[in-house]
């Protein structure tokens, strides 16, 4: 569903990861590990097509990929249901009920997003992934500000998604309770600095 | 060898280092000859007196103010299409030079206008369009200065330059529509008109215009070299930081 | 795309959305100018077309910096870039929403302000017509400026520096149409120019906006 070949990604014009290659097939989840600043976010944004790769290729149908970053794209003055309904209709979907149930948002449905807690907001942000109807989920630290129960909820949602032939790449440090998940440590792919005197490094 | 090879920063640095002394030297000579010839060895105008001699500064800088924008437009298009960094940086380098020529054009115009029209400033279409051109330069320079990432800045300013050109052009005609004005017609043009500069003034003027063109080239080359060096320094710092 | 339009209008209408701010500003201008230049109605009537157009233009400018910046900050713009919506379409819808929320109310209220500034009776039709035809261009040009400055921390000032020179043709033709209309001469030509600018902006600027947003998201 998503194939990466000899990928080099850059942040602010400086290469951070190079030589990356992997394939994501349906039903698979790939966990990205690596210290802060290793380039997890940059890699995910590159895979999502938000920024160009410095070298190499990402092969994926852009119509199958969706992304969830640090910010959830929620509007404080819209209700939980309105927020979800907006993203659903942007993606040509009509139903938001399964997502609301899966992330246990039923009681918060008609509350404004401004009036729910950080963890609840995050749950809403994750529920958004379900209403996109897309197969490949790229997730950047999805469990930030979630409590243990919510993490379990998220794990269940992710497993259901994989069960329906979906796939996911998750940058996270905590155990999602998915023993089948593959782990990709990014440390060995850290970009080496180009040798001295390579003049055009300033003009990558 | 393709002409695009000169867009390679390294090649550009070599070529410009070689060309700079010649271009700048020639520009100084031409400006010296043209200005001295114009100021001291041409007769006073029967109507305008000695005031007319400001033409040697006014006309060339006004021409260069517009040409600089066209050069930036070309640089922006080349950056967007072929992504040559030197092209984007030369557009960046040309902007303050163009703005300066615009200001010189306006100031010398005011000095010329005061004795002729009895006013430093009038909302004449030509003057107004020049002022608006100055505003476009300001916006363009401000955007370059504000965006941190160099490539993003190049992308954004290039788009601005192209769209801005359309609006600058529109403004020119809108302003003509708005007020017909005092200013004489273009002093130098290919088609012979009745209100043309006479040959006595024409020859030194031509020398001055050439001098200004070379001055512009000199300044843009110098500033582009500075921009390239600044980019190299930035890359070095980033590398040191990444290595640490 | 319709969902985006509806969402933006809904956001503007809810608390803190800023609906009516531009309108209030426009009213302030129409009140402050006579206080500044004196109550003589012959003078006011002469400068009314210009004041009303400059006021409308500045009122439009007020809310521009929020057009994309809010969506950029909360991550919506990233998510839209990944969604099936083309960014060009997003920009067009945002400009349309801005016009519906800011430009259209200005058009509607302008006759009242014309009254305050003793605009001559023949000018009202032309005032409403010129604002109706010209304000879409103001929103579209504004969207372009907003798209260029969306990634900047304090983009507001640069936004106005970029947008105001581009407003010149719209302002010139708009105010000229009202001036000629009020004087009873032929105002159709500037009005047609105004319509042409709006249509041209609608055709071209969404693409420029899309390119600018894409560069800013990188």
C-alpha cells in the first residue's frame, strides 16, 4: 500500500534521515522509534506528501493516505459532532457514528470542542481518522495526553482498522498492545553529514 | 555547454568574480564620462535652463527602476520552473537596488518638478505609478525578510513577483484612467515623437543609461555573491550544529 | 468544498468569529471622517466616494490575517492538504466565505454610510453596484496575501504591505465609478473594469494561493 525506497528526508533544508526503505502491506502496522529530533515527524509529513523528499521515492496512492499530527485540526467553537461531520464530508463520507462510538465520544457529542479536556480532544482527533475512510493512517504521537483506558480504546480502534485491510505507521514511545506490530528504529538511518568541501550543500 | 551551467552557484561565483572588475570599471567610466559631458558640455535648454540636466540622473534611474522589476520577474520565473538557486537569489538581490532607483527617480523628479511645475509632488499618473511601484518593491523585500526558510521564501516571493507584476501593470493603467497628468511623454523611445529629447542631450544621455545599466549589473552581481556566501555560512552553521 | 464553506461561515458567526468587526470598522470610518474634515456637506459629498471605498477596503483588510492562519495553527490546513480537497479549491472557498461574511455586509450597509457622508442621490446605485462587483476582488487578493504570509509569526503587517498595493486598481475603478455616478456622467466603463478585475482574480488567484499554501506547509 505504501512503498518507500532509498528515502532521504530533510528538515529546514538539512537532511535528517537517509537510506530509508520499507513496504507497508494491508493489515500491517509499523511503529517508528527514535529519540527526539530523530526525524519521526519529518518522515511522517514526507510520507503524507506535505513536504518533498530530498532523495528517493514514496510510492503510495495519495487518495489512500491520511495523516494525524500534533495538532488535531479541531475548531473550538464547533461541537464534537460538527467537527467530525466536517472532516467526514470533506472526505466524501456521510456517517460519523462508528467513529463516535469507537472513541467513546457519545456523551460529548454536542459539547463544543473548547469545553472538552485535552485527552477528550485527542480522542476526537483520532476519531477523525476513522471518518476519512482512508486505508493508510500516518500517526504522529497519537497517544499524547491519553489515559490508559483511552490508549486501550485507541488500540482497539487501530486493530479494527487493520482487520478491515487498513495499515498504519505510528510514531510512538508507548506500548499500544499490538504484539504483531513491526518496529522500525530510526537511529541507524540518521543522515551522515556530507563530506567537507561539497560546495552545493548550501543549495540542496 | 548549456547556458544553465552558469546557474550553478559555484560556476556563478567564478564567472562573476571574473566579470565584476570589468563591469564595475566600465560602469564607473561611462557614468563619469556621461555625467561630466552632460553637466558641463551641453547647452542649457531654451525653456528649462540648467534644470534640464537632472535628466542624466532622472531618466536612467527611472528606466532601471522598471527594468529591475522585469529582471526580478525573469528570475522568479526561472526559479519556479527550473529551480536554480542563483536565479532566486539574484531576484532577491535586485529588489533593494530597484527600490533605490525608484527612490532616486522620485527624488530627482521632485527636484526637477519644483522649478518646472511649481510643485515638488503632483498626483500625476507617471509619478503615482512610480510611487506604487515603490510600494510593490517594499512588499516584496519585506516578504523575503520575513520568511525564515530560504527555499520557502524563494517560492513565496516568486509567486508574489509574478502576481504583483500583473497588478503593477493594472495599476499603471488604472492610474492613467484616473488622472491624465502633467508629465511629459517618455523622453527616450524607439518611435520618433515630437516631444523628444534633442540630439544634443541624447548622446550623453545614452552614455549615462548604459552606465546605469552596468551599475545595476554590478550591484546585482555583488549582492547575489553576498547572498550565496550568506547561504553557505548558514549551511556551515547548520552542519556544525547537526554534527555536535 | 461546500462543507468547508459552511464551516467557515458557521465559525465566523459563532462567538469570537469576528463577524461584524469589519462592519463596525466601516461605520467608524464614516463617522470619524466628517469629524476630521468638518461637517460641510458639499465637501463631504465630494469626498464620499473615495472615503467609502477606502473604508470598505480597510474593513476588508482587518479580517484577512485570520483567513488561513487559524487553520494553519490548529493543523486543519495540513489535514486539508492531505484530504481530497485541492488547495486551490480551499483558497477559493475561503475567499468566498470571507466575501460573504465581510464584503457582502459592507455592500448592504454602504447606502446608510453614503447618507452619513451626504453622497449625492445619483451615486447610491453606483456605490452599491461598484462595491458588489469590486469587493470579491478585495477578498480574493486578500486571500492571496493571507496565503503568502500564513506561516509567519506576525504576518499581519506584511500582509497589509503586500495586499494594499494590489488593491490600487480595484480602488481606483471602484471610487471612480461612484464619483462619475454621483456626478451624473457615464460610470459604466469603470464599473466594467471592476467586474473584469474581480473575474480575473477569481480565475487566477486561487491557483497562486494554492502554490503559496503548498510552499508554506513544507
